[in-house]
């Protein structure tokens, strides 16, 4: 069998026709926070702002060096943009299938990256429908279908992230933190590390609402999750790829750390406000789970920041979810008596740092009582704990719905 590291080296050499190695930067803020030497591999700084360009380029160069080929993919995000960019580079024809619900911004970016080389087909309300249409199109037209992760050449291309990291660091890191979606990046990098830096310990980060690798490790084989939270759209995959799992199946479930979606939002804001680094939810995964990794102090740690394709129209949602996670914002349904002065009495219970961010009269639930939805922002979680004590002391009935998934979805 061909030496994997040697083939990754050839992929990296070829990749230099497109862009220089992405930066590996020591982060003083995170290093001080965790008492470790934390480095960030900035894949958010590729020409398409994610590592996906690496795998698409490598797979396409293996097919008659990409020239005159016809390539097809199904993607609403980074894989589509990576393939579009590579199609333009090789002068190859590309057909990219995207769900009808794909935001216009992502469609426009994919079209720009592809130039005149790609055609975009919008079909299907859900990704599974889009994927089926793309695969059928590939069969009918004899085109090459590019899987986002379940392909040996894609995995080989993604492994160039690890090769650059080792060359830039000049030494073996103690720990590498890898975000996981379908598993192509983590499979490629871990296989490379086993050859070139076997002393390095991999740790994996998955979104809590899309833990396909952890589920597969617990079952001993890939399994399909019954439901997936699509907030971390770059890593929300219901089933780990078969080829990636062939490499990743050797690791233990305890090496997979699950990041709650609201906590990821807090990490995104932290990196934006303190470091000026724009990360998409999947790109923040590795940084987010640093707090969950054992024996971190004193270690040299590299986090792979996998992408920065963040639509700033989502920033209010990210801020909202981060505040809820941090305990700085809560939503209550109050049972208020229907009498003059009742609202004034409630307002007097608020502390000096408590601010009403939402107020909505829901309904008259009884002859003498009504229900009110109220959102409170504050400067410290303890302020809201004290507010609850004052509500109870005043005999005002309330229900905290901040983390109630059903009520929050419909009311917040």
C-alpha cells in the first residue's frame, strides 16, 4: 500500500497552485484561559473560508488532472464552494445541487467561486432529496460525484491540514482537537498523525445535536441518528461516513466531546469580540470543547478552526443563544393578577441591572389572572436567581421557559 503521508505530501505540493498554507497562530487569550499552549490552525482563511477546498481539489486532480471532467456534488455550504473554486481552477464542468431552501448568500458565493464553470440546480426541500437528485444526475450523465467526506481522495486532501500544521509547528503537538461532521477531516488528519506524529493525542468535537461519531463508536459501527439539530450546519451529519469510520473506529467514545449549540454561540462571540476572528458554528467546535478535554494544562494543543462562512444576519440569533447559555437572559411566563397596579408591583421587583427585552400579553388564563411572556436581560446570572426569589416572595406565579425546547421554539 502506498505510504499515506507521501501521498498527502504530493497533494499538498499540488495544492500550492491554489493558495499558501493557512496560518498556524498561537492564541494568547486561550493559552492564558486554559493554562496551556493553544494554537489555532486557521482554515477559515482559505480562499473559500473553509478546508473543504482541499479535498475537492485533490479528488478532481486525480481524475485526468481535472481537465474536461464533469463533477457533481450536493451541498448547501462549504463543500459546494470548494468544488466550485476547484472547477474554475481546472476549467472543469461542475453541477452543484442545493436545496431550494438554501440562503441566497450561499448560492451567490458558490456561483462567484465557480465563475462560468458551474451550474447550480436548486431542488428538494430537504438535503436527502437534494442528494438523491444529484446522485441520479451523476449516473445519467456519467459524471463524477464528489462526496463531501466518504471518498479516499477527499480524505487525503483534507489530511493536508495536518501536514501543514506539523511543518509550521516544527514539533509534535501533545493534542490536536478536530471538529467532526462526516469525518473526512478527522480521518485524514488522524491517519497522517499515526505515521508522522504517533505521540500526538487526537480529541474530537461534535455538536450535541449531531453526535454521529460518538454514536457510531458506542455502537461499534456507523448508525443513523433519529434527528439532527441543523444549527451547526457545517457539522450536522446524521451518519458518519463509512470510510472515515474505518479510520476513526479505533478511538474511544470518551475522546469525543459534545458541544451544546448555545455554548458554541458563546464561543463564537468570545472569538469575535476578543480576538476579531469570525468563525461559523462548525469552525468554533474545536475551541469550544477545550474546557471538556482532560489533562489540558501545560500541553501544546492545536485546534482546527474549520471554517468562517458566517452569515452576519444570524448574529442576533447567536447573541440570543449565547446570552441564554451564559445565564444572562431568561424568559418567563408570569401569571399576573388582573387588577390595577399589578404590573407596577412586578416592575418594582426588578433589580438595577435587570432590563426587559421582551414583553407580550399572551392570554387571560382565568377570570382574575392573565399570562405574560417576559424576557429579562441582566449583567450577572445571580441577578436572575435573586429575581426568582423575589417573585416567589411576592406570590407571583411564574414558569422559566428558557430551556424548554417546545415552548421556546414557539414563543421565543
